[in-house]
C-alpha cells in the first residue's frame, strides 16, 4: 500500500525541484548554526548561495563518523537544548557513541517515515507488529514502535531477548509481522523447533528485518523456515535511525525516501560521484531535519542505486542490498565492531601479539559462536599449564564482552596459522573462505 | 632434582603430533616421556628429552611455540604405594598442591620417575630431597 501516493510516486522533475529547495534551506541552516559546517563549507569555498542545482551537492563537504566523535555530544546540533525532546545513540562500542538528537518535529517526521515504510512493506492497521528490536538508546526499538502506532497497527513492544516468551506472545496475540534483525528471525525459528512450535502455522506473515547485513540466500532461508515474506529496512543513527529506506513486496531494492534524504554513490577511494547503477559507497544528506541535519554522511555501506520506477509505482530511487563495507567494520547482532577495536582489547592482555583473525558466519550468524576470534599463541602467552591457557581464553572473552559488548569465542591457534599479507592484513574472514583443515 | 621439560602448543587436529615428532626425529632427539593436556581446541604437549636444548631448537625451527621449564623431578621406587608414600603424601601433609604431573619408568631398574609442577616448587623440592 502506498501511504503518501502524491509524494511516493511524484515525477522525478517535481521531486528534484523539491529536493533542491530543501537542500538550499538545509545548507544555509547548518551554515548559520553549526561552526563545524560553517568551517567545512568555507574550506570547500562554498557559501549557501552557491547551491543552484542538485549537482552542487558534490561541492559540499563530507561528514564522517569521526566528525561525530570530534563534535561529541551535541556539537553538530542546530537547536537549543530545550527544543530537543529525545536523544538516541549508536552502540558506541569504544570511545564515544554517536548522539542523535530529535526535536518534536523530527520525532513526528521519523514516525511518519516508518509508518510509510511499514505500509510499503505491506503492513496495515489490521496488523499486529511484534517489535523485537532493542528498546532504549538504539533507534530500532522506539523508531519502529512509534511508526507502527502511527500506522495504526497493534504494537507488541517485545524488545530483544527472551525468545521463548516472544514465541508465546507471537502465538497468543496473533502476531502477523515481526521486526528484528535477520539473525534473530532465525534464532526464533530454532527456538520454536525446540519448543515444538511450527511458526508456519501461526498468523505470522511478514518480517521487517534490518540492522545487520544479510544475503539473498538468508532471505530465502528465513522465508522458507518461518513461512513469511522477509523485507529489508535500512537506516543509520547518524541520519535518523531505521526508515531511511525499505523494500516493497517486489523485492527489487529498498526505496529511499528521497523527499527526506538526498543520496549519492561515490567511489570510496576518491570521493567522486558515480552514476546510477554503479556500486560504491552510499552518501546521505538529510534535507528535512531540525535538530541535527547532516551533509553528505559517508555511510561506508557499499551498494548501488536504481532510478527506474518500481513495479509498485514508486518513483523514488532504490538501493540494492548492502554488499559490504568500504571499511572493515562488522556487525554482530546490530553492534558495530571494527577489527581495530578487537585488536585494542586483545592487546590489553600482556604478551599478546597483534596476530589475530576474526571469523564470521554470514549465512548463519546467530548462535553464541557467531563470532570467533582466532589468536595466535606466541611465546609471550604460552604456558605449560592448561589452567593458565584456559584462563587466558576466558579473560579475552570477558574483556571483549565487557568492553565491546560482543560475545565472541576465542580460539587459540598455532603461530603462522593466520595468513600474513603485505601491508594491511585481512582481519575479517567468512567461515566459508577458511581453508579446510 | 630438576629436569628440563620442553612444552609445545599444538592445535587439537590430526597431523599436529606427527609434525612435532617429525621435527624431533629430524634432529635425532630421543623422547623419554610425553604427557599431553588437551581441550577441544588445542593441547599442551610436554616432553622430557635426552637433549632438551636441541629439541626445543628443532621445534622452534618448525614453527612451533615452545618453552622450556626447569621441572621438579623425583625418583620413586617401583613398589606398591611408591608414588603415594614418596611424593603425594608428604606434599599433601605440607599443604602443597600438585598442578600437574606425569611419571614414567626410569632407566635405573626398579625405579620410576615423576615430573611435577606444584604450588610451591621450592618447598616441595626440599621435602622430596629429604626422602
């Protein structure tokens, strides 16, 4: 269903002239209010009056994750504190997290975008949405919650975890749609089998899945196992949270709500814009935000854009499934982790050398073994006592959990086991790429 | 007395013990005793050799992580209760815990030899040398 037909099926010409006006407003808005943007624009030799066409977007400075950190907590904010009605934050594994402030208008716009997204995925007010995204600082929980309420659906704010209770609620309340990470959808299936429940026989028909990368094969797997349609939703804390883009049942890419977000694909190495259809890094500019509009945020997510009108009739551009990262970030159950962060935790243990490898299982990333960190046993950490070696394993596991909030299994391996490469070592390996031993 | 033990870290996989033994074989090092402590992922292979220095060097050359420790060792008579009376009882009475140990027949007839690590090797050595 199309919630806002006039907007969602607008002609490209009308959309682009609307976008241009919004972009002009946004640039002068941040220029006046945020010293960081004023300096960055000046450095690029741009003043707000220079924005004449959408092509001028390319002259604007990028915003990176580091800029958020440098301006922590509210250095990029445009409004006085009393206009901020809510803040969310990124998982912020080490150092400072990204703070996302919202005015009342931002909260309303966001809820509307998610209501639009859920409608796009095929939800109506008749649906019962079990929202199994984490509630709290994470944007997923409250974001989906307010959006689904705005749509008029029944929300079950189940949050994450306690899978058995989730399955009980799912059966008893006649849940028709679930929002969670793709990996959690599979955990629910596993647990249902253990409990002797056939999810296919429940009313569940739709999954709104996001917050971690997943493959087309994983979609097929989830759809078959749960007997549902599984659609992707995309968003980032830096931009607004979920509700930036969503798939419709045609499953031909995620519709980006371009009346709120300007998107570009760039070559991550050069920063130069790439044409539609070509894969590169997604860059997003918000053009309808009050508290913290962001110019040209480098998402590091690799994808491509499709400008053709979708079979559903929407004219807004679609982004393909995220195929990877232009940096080496990995996501474990929605928590973003960089290998360098894992490395810094490992190196707090005396004697450990920075020879390690992170093994992920992209097809089946859901058990407690989902992340393995292989650490080479050097002379500095080798003991002839098993208790000491086991304690080392436990210490590393505990440190990764307490510092990064990730459950990883530490596997101690022989030296030289891990591939040495010239220059940058390949730190993240998919299980399927491992040599058979 | 003290005896040199060479330990090696080995993944718990087929072929690893073979690689260790082959390295020693190439260096013509003779093994007098071996003890392995293992879990699902890896093992610690502890060895007493006729030439521990040469053995350790050979293992290192083959890419293994190894270490040499000066271990406590004692002769025990090859008779009933030999281990109990000569080693275990005196240590227990002195409140010393045995971290790990292994024993093997000595070259001297009628004698076995124990290699052990304890919670207090110094005190244990004093106790055992009295026997």
